[in-house]
């Protein structure tokens, strides 16, 4: 039995209370009517989003968000589920983020160390920059619903068998995948 990504996304959105941007499209299966026509992301944009995602969920004893293809997932979600207003906010937010990082650090986000990237993202979060919330939500959603996130970062039981409402959970155990 393989993981059905669409069902996993619907379950995740429902568990989050439907608060994620684009949740209406995920729940109904329909794209919003008012979207930006011809919205495209370059390979450089996807590589940038991979690096942002990998800064949010870095590689440890399990693969990071970049290994799960988080940049492509973010692009798909923004193009398919965001309305024009949120699409515009996302695109302008990541463009501004790239420019601001380069002007502050003298190098691109991709060339920076993990510590510099983390410090920058934390600073943006403290300043409550809207795109950071979008990037964080998309990274967490995409990673933990990907095959890598669900099977390597979480405890995935392919066929759970019977329902057991009380499973012992010890400090350090992985959480169960959806």
C-alpha cells in the first residue's frame, strides 16, 4: 500500500483546522477562480525554495526537505491552490527575501552557511514577514506528506491492522505518520 498524497494533504489540512493558505482548494479539489495567468517559476526559483526548505528542515539522521523535493512541492501548491492575492504575496515575498539577504550578507542565500540562513529566517520570523509563514507551512506540509518525511522522519505503519487507542510512546520515539 502506498501513501496517497492527496488524501494525506486533506487530512493534514483538516488537522491544522484548515488555516493554511490554499486550504479551500485542497479540501474542495478545485483551484481558486482568481489566479495569476501564466505564473511560472524558474529552476533558480525552485533551487532557492529547496534551500529555504532545507534550512527549515535540515538533514540530520534523516534526509532534509531538499531531499524530498520541497521546492517543486511549494511551486505546485502556490500555482494550484493559492489565489491571485496570495500568489502575488508569495512571489514578491521570495523576491524581496532574496534581494534583502544579498544586500545584508553580500552573497546569495544559496551561497550562505546554514547558520547565516537560519539567523536570517529567524530575524524575518521575528519581524513577522508574511512570506515566512507561507514558506514554513509549505515546508512542513510538503516534507511530512512526502515519502521521505512519512517513512523516514515519522513512524510509518503501512498496514496498521487493528485499532489500538493506547500505544506506549517513549521519549525519543518518532511520531506516527498519517
